[in-house]
């Protein structure tokens, strides 16, 4: 019987808690707005209290050297909490322009935003009517967000300082045709210069042969070397001549992409045949024939 008498009360309590959770919405407390002029010192300038859903009726004036500061504590229901986003929204009703400035919020819900003339776009600086400043708070979950006007803002300009001219916006469209100018292909040196260096190289051939004979080169063993390892000696000498020919072609008509594969193939042939030719020379040296 006692349980049956308590059941309606429990249901009423659960219903009240549920309705309170659904009715929870974002708001703020301890809101204030202040405008500090440069060099005004502590306590100077304008300061006013902000109340949720009760905007100020007197416009707040922001001079060219002033700094506007809005401080508040965000709340979800009755508890201070950090929302997903909170910002101060400035709107120009005449031009239908707006810009938002996010609050810097701590985990305790303490939020602050500051702005001056340098933070405002040129379009709003030129506004001849008071701007509408609203506070917007929202987050994830079922709690309803907050969006309400807070105060009107009048921008006061310094008559001695001209307003910067707005830059022309970037428009995407057809651009002028681009004509690429490629660098000409590299040319070989003059023929006369090439012949001079060729003659200098050929002039060293007699000196090379003289040094070969002076050091004891034995040309009489050429036939024996070719008979012992004809393929190795022939391929080795042929690969050396071929490499020199490839260098000549690269100097005259070939490019690097044609030269490298051929040099790689001739290099492999020179390595394999040269090792076999040197083996044959070593065998004759060990036999006392050199």
C-alpha cells in the first residue's frame, strides 16, 4: 500500500526531471562589455553589464584607438560549461554583411573576445549605421542554442586617418594565353675549337707509344696473345674503341639518353673481356715469357 502511494510521487519527480533536461538551453552569466581607450588607464573608458536576451539600447562607440572587450560565462541550464562554439556576431543590416569573432573559452566556461578597428573588415568600417552585435552559443546535444542581440555598435573613425581602399576581389575567369619560351638545345662548340683540342690529343699518341716501348712493351707477343685468347683481347680492344666512339657521338649528335645504355653495355663487355685478357697476360708472365 505504501509503495502504491509513493508511485505517483516518483512519476511526478521523473517527469519534472525529464522536462527540466529537455528545457535546458545555453545562456550566459556575468556578462560585461567594456571599451578601453588607448592611454585611458585602469577604470577609464566605457563599461556596461550584459544580460541575456536584454540588449543594450544605447549604442556602444568604438573609436579608432579603442579596444572592445566582451567577457561572460557560458552556461548550459544553470551550470557553467564550455560549449562547442561561441562567438560575437557583427551584422550590418543595411548592407546585409556580417562577420563573427570566436570567444576564447576555458573549461570553466569563462569566455572573452577582443576586437579593434584593425580586426574589422573595410566594408563594416565604412558603415554609416550602427552595427548589430549578437552573442551566439551552441554545442552538441539536446540543449537549445543561444542567439540574441547584445548591443548596437557604432564605429567612430579618425577624420585625420584615411580609410584604406578595399582590394579588388579575385575573380576566376578566362586568363590571357600563356606562350612558353623554351631554352634552345645546347650546341656543340665551334668546329675550329674542336679541331684544336683533337690535335692536342692526337699529339700525345707518339709520346704514349714512346713511353710504351721505353718501359719494355713487347709487340712480338701480340700474335701469341691473340692466339691464346683471341675473343677476350679482340672484345676488350673493341670495347675500348667503341667507348671512345660513343663519346664522340655524344659530343656531336647523341643525347644523354642514347649514350648511357650503350656505354653500360660496352662497359660490361670491357669488364668481362678485360678480366679474361689480363688472366692470359698473367699466365705468360708466370711462364717467364715477358
